[in-house]
């Protein structure tokens, strides 16, 4: 049902766009991946804008009709029986260290054995700018440099694992630049190359007490190069827990992500399944919302409905009411107290989940989770 309504909203939005060049009220469908968004953009450049809008609208209308005929409720996961909700510490601008012993030289050597290093060596003549000089040894060979590292007991098994950032010049297309590479060293020192980025964001550590998680990403050299990811360690191996283009925010024992083209999710970490699960909303009829809204606090949304012909409302976890004006709208969130819809600080980091291939839950009692969540202190 949710997919169907988002497709319908997108079809309506594209039709409106074709009639009105103003972007103030336009809404579109969230891209499933960054690659999909880039591909769509590249395709649009090769055809006329009018043809693209017409073809896209037709495709969406066809898919919407098919969805209407064959619509079924999506399958949801359930909160694991022994899951523990934890009021984790969200440590921004987390500082690393260069004091990691033999792992420092090991990580540099590990990167020199990668395809990235081979490609950089083939293009060594491109790195003549002053900023690249520190990445060469006395013999004129490229020498990666340790930037920082984050040693912690990430999986709570009593041993230390280390996420290490090593910098090296590379060619990105025809542009020579310095790239940062994320390397994971397990408790035995065995290494895995996880990711690479430029112009890094500040690192965030999520401390759940018995285990920890770490972010890595950067805004890159263009929109398509922007990336951010959250990593943890499960059974001794590094695991990508969430990856996208956007930012992370803490809300009680929950994690919110807000990203490109409305992407992101409101989620919790399932301590049994060792994964983040999005919290999906239950559809609430607009007529029901109007009946509840005795103070007419949501009048602006009714005006939107009258003007555009679509409006959606969801109830997340029995606590948060979300008003949605389209597929790329992250939602405007309200609590319902004493017969009125109100916005509070409690609402600012909650959002409608666009969860893609993530497991999602709908049957979750957020009030109960907050009341029972455990502190790491």
C-alpha cells in the first residue's frame, strides 16, 4: 500500500511539474540508490525534457495501475523477542589516535597491495602538486600515510578491533586528488578494505555499552561522490549497518537518517538480529485525522490536499503522527496529546521511513520502548 501511494504521489507531482515550472511545491519519488538517481539524470540529458516527463509519467501511471490491481501488504519483520532497547551515547566529532603499534605500518602496506595503489602508480606523473609531496618516499614511490585510527572493542567480546583511515593520492577520472581509505583490522590484525571517500565528515561513535558502532564518509568531489556509512562488528567481522548520502541523528534509543532526495529512515538497532530495522508507519485515513484535529492545527495540510489532490498520514509506533505531502517529503511529525496535534522537540528527529531493502517493523510500541530503554552508564 505504501509503494502504491508513493507511486501515485510521484505521478501527480510530475504532472504538476509539467504544468508549473516553479519547484516550491514539487515532489518526486525517492531514489532507491544513488546510482539510480545518477542514471536517471544521465538519461535525462540525452532526451528532451518534455519527452522525459511524458515517458516517466506514463511508466509511473502504468506501474500504479498494476500496483492497484495486485497490491498486497508488505511483509514486515518483528522486534526480536529478547531485543533490548538501549539509550546509546551519540558521540559526535569522535577523535581517533595514531598510536596503534604495528597496525599503522600494516595498514599502509595493506593499501599498497590494492588495485588503488597500482592505478596510482601507473599515474604517478599526475601527482606533481605540492600537496602530494608528503605521499612519496625518498625513492620517489607513492607512500600512503596513516591519518587516524579508532581502536575499540566493537563487538563486546573483550578484544580490540580497529578501524583505520589511510590517505593516498589517486586519479578520479582526470582529477588527481587525495583519497581516504577505511581499513578494518580484526583482533588478530587481519585487514579488510571497506570504503573510500574524500573530504571526510566528522566521525560519530555510537556507544551501546556492550558494543559500539562508527561512521565513515565524506562529501566527496560532487553529489554522486557523497557517501556516509555506519559500521559495526558482528562475530569478529566488520559489517556495514547502514549506507547512504546523508546525516545521522539520535532520538532516545532510536536512530534517524536524513539523506538525498528524501531518503533515510527512523529505526532501531535489533540487538538479537544485529541489524538496524526501519520503523514503518500505519496509514491513517485523512478523514480520521480531521475528526481528531479538533483545534484545526493541521489546516495547512488540508489546504495542500485541496490544491494537489493527495495527502497521507501515518502513525509510527503508536506515538508519532506523520503528515506527508509526497514521496520525497520526510514528513511533519506531531504528538497527539489532550485531543490536539502538537509539535515538540520530541518530534524533530522523527521521520517517515523510506527503508528500501531494509527489514522493517510496524508492530512496535515506541512509548514502551522509551520507558524501558537501558542506559549505557
